[in-house]
C-alpha cells in the first residue's frame, strides 16, 4: 500500500508541475456548456421564443372566427403569433411552399353556426413539411382550440347565440337585450366557477434547479432510464 | 441561462473528464515503449502495485477535476448540485466508471498511439450514445437501448437525481451501475495489462 501511495504521489507531483493538459480538458466542458447556454438560453435569463407564422383562411366570417382572429393580437400571442389572412386556399398553400408560414389553418364555412347547432365541423390544417417543431406547436394549438370551442359552445350556447344575433343586427343593440345576455352568461359561468375561477389545473414554470419531488410528481411516475 | 447550463453541463463534464483520465493510463504504455517500465520494476515495486498506482491516479484525478468543476459551476453559475455527500458519492462512482472504461480500452492497445486513437473513438461513441452530445431522448429506440450500457448515461442520471433531490433508493441503481462498470473494467484491464505488458516475456 505504501509503495502504491509513493508512486501515486510521484505522479500527482508531476501533474502539479505540468497541469496544462488537465486544465485544458477541464476547461472545455465549462466553455462548451457556457456557449450552449448562451445560444439556447439567451442572455437575459429568458428563452427567446420564435414567432410562429400562420396562414389563415377565414371562410366562416362569423362570431367565433372573428374571436379566434382577434386572439392573435392579445397578450403573449401578439409577440409570438403572426397571422397572415389569405383570400383562398391556393394563396395559403403558396405561403407554405415559399416557407413564409409554418402552418396553414382553414376556419371552415358555417363553423360558428354548426358549433351552436351542435353539428360537427372540421378545422383544416396544413403543416409545413420543411419545419420540424413549429408546425407541431400549431397542431397542438388547433387541437386545443377545437376542444375549447366545443366546450364553449356546449356551455355558452345560449349567450353565444344571442351575441351572434346582436352582431348580425343592423341597429344599435337594445339596453335590455345586452343586460339579459350578460346576466345569462354570468349565470352559466357561475355553474363552472369552481373549475375555472381560478382554473382547477394551472401551468407553472419552475427553474430546473428548484424542481422538488412532491406528492403530485411521484418518483414512480418519472421516466425510467 | 442557468437552467440550460445545468442541463447541458453534466453530460459534457463527464465526456471531457474522460479525456483527463487518459493521462495516467497513457503512462503505462508510454513507459513500456520508452523502456523505463523495466527500470521502474527493477525497484521493489511489483507490476500490480505499479498498475494499481496508475489506476488510483486516474480515479483520483477524475474525481478531483469533477469536484473542482462542480464547485466552480456552483460558484459561477449558481448551479445547485444537491446534497454534498451524495454529490461526492456520485462523482467518485463516475470517476470509477471512467477508470474502468479507459482501463479496458487501453489494455487492448499495444502502443500509446493505438490507445489514443482507440480511446478517442470509444469515448466519443459513449458520449454520443449516452446523451453527451445530443439529448438521449432524441435518439432512436435501438440506439437508446445501446446507450443504456454507456457509463455517460448512468453518470448523468445519477447526477441529475442528486440535483433534483430524488430519493436515495433511485440513486442506488445508477451509482451501482457506475461502480460495476468501473470494477469490472478495472479488473479486466489489470489482468490484461499484467499479462500483456508488465509481465516479463518468457525466453
């Protein structure tokens, strides 16, 4: 054992005198990880999310389609979502071919009417095959949108129908009609208050270093190596 | 940025620390080629003692370099590595697996040059399959199955387990795998080195 220690100390003394190769190899992971963190992590502490360009053909031109279009100009969506309204299908497909959009979404004819009448309708989606991630983000978004619209149509069928009629009318809406509609909407929402206000399931972002095991992320549910 | 750093650093660290660990094992072949090994063994030093000292040097060097890097990143980038005792245990197990992997690789080569070429290939392959260069999850299933045998994979799982304060029972398997790779690799390498390089040739 003593001999091994003597030999080991001799080698360590030699490392101490000529540490350069060790220092260079030790510095490389620091350097590479720092570079990667700058590239993928941004310098301001937040990841820079790309803007998603979507070509949108609105064949419905009705209440819900207008609401969907206006969503893109609100909140975070205004920064990360860019809608390009197109006149026809050919124009939308051309945008995909020219790689000016990640996806092409078609809001079909009678979307609002069918939803309010409980009929099935289909939102069209073309994904740009030249891109990997962003079209999948759009697909997820459209799936969520479809589920959300179905849920909203089920829950708020009456008030939505009334709002639609108000918008369709040529004159200024009557005060009583607006009040009745608001009252009806509030009454409907009161029924789902415990689920929505605040939402029963919330999305929360935490730092990887702050992640702690809790009863809701039990270790046995974690992916196994 | 720190989160990205905390994710990127463990696999990168393991990969490059493997290159640090090459030095002591290169010495075995270099001393043999330079004919200084016979002089060293003429002293009251047995071949096994000589080999043990080189393997211990590799183990110590890899542990020390990883420890310095962990401390530095904690200080510079505020990376939280978890409980110091568990981190130390994982670093020692990682260094043990590096020693075993490099020992087994170097014992296959006859010259230092051969060993350098062979070990670079093995280390890069292990790094690639173990998630050191691309995210492990993005590998196709058959490569993931192969990558499960790479020490890089187990070292990253163990280190992240400590980082995320996983229960001790979850750390036993990766640390055990690292120690197994280290012990089996080192034992095989010691036997091969003793037979092929250090043992005197028969007349």
